[in-house]
């Protein structure tokens, strides 16, 4: 099964340089609205097996233009399922604060260098977040399904999922960049996850998502067949 990891589009908090976390009523910025419309074009015309989204408003707003798009397929897109396992990190006391201020916090180097040791004051730990996000992904992978699992979540959550798929220690997850409105695709059709796309903000990915699964062992690179 292919898992499509979509980061929500540019938000009002992104525009203000604020770590919004789980604070309610954080919506897409004007730039984010444009990104969500572009995302609908980039995803194109396909019917996923399931759509699971973080409960934060900006995630539904990101996928809504694609959900509203008329589909040429006979089967309609499934309704999105709100998944608490995919929600934003609980940044606790850091929520709502400027990133420029947080970057001077004594715990900032821990976030950047050894995030497995980071527990946000009155929030959750980054390792905690990865555990519940992976549980959500793996419990909803259906090897027999013909369509992809579409996930709309947040930057740190997607980075944690990709780090696991890449076999990286979570302490290295800051090496991964996940931009607003980006698409990353992981294939779970073999013994180990295979990364098909990371942090793409330009390509139309319809053909990739509707192509046949890759069951062959890889040697000397991949193959389009």
C-alpha cells in the first residue's frame, strides 16, 4: 500500500512565525489557500482507499479543494477520518510563542540535536509523538487495498514517520525538511518501506499513485516497471 503524507498548507501561524501547536482556530493563510488549490491539481483524479487527517482545522482546509473536486472515477472519494494519532505535537508551554523567542530557550539545542530527549513543558515528548503517529499509520495499512492511504498532518509528525521509514534514528529527523503543502509518498508493499517521494511541492503525482505496486527486489537502483 502507498501512504501519501501531506503537510497542511501555509497557515496563519506560519505567516506570523508562531509555533501554534494544538491551539484552535489556526487557519490557512492566503498563501496556504493558494497551495491547497494547487495541491488538488497535483493529486489529480484518483480514489484513495482511505483519507485520515489531523483534527486541526488547517489540515481539513488543506485537503478540502481536492475533496470537492469532481472525480471521473465511478467510486467517490471516501470521507476523511479524523485521527488523533496524526495530530500536531503537543508543544505545551511552547504553544503560541514566536519561534525567534523559542530558539533562545535552553531546551532548543535538545530539540535540534537529541529530540528523543525532548519533553515539551506540560506537553508531550517527540518520541511519544512518533510512537502514536506510527501506530496510526501501521494500523491502517491494508496490503489488499488497491488505493492509497492519504494522510494530512504536520511537519514534525511527517518527519518522524519518514525517519522511521528510512531506518533513521529519531535524533536525526531534523535532517528531513517537510514544507507546507508538500507531498511525500512511502510504499509498504515489501518487507521494508520504500520511499517514492519526499517533500515535493511541484509535481503532479497522479500517475505515481495509480501505477502498479513494486514487488521486485531493488538492485542497482529502481525500475519504473
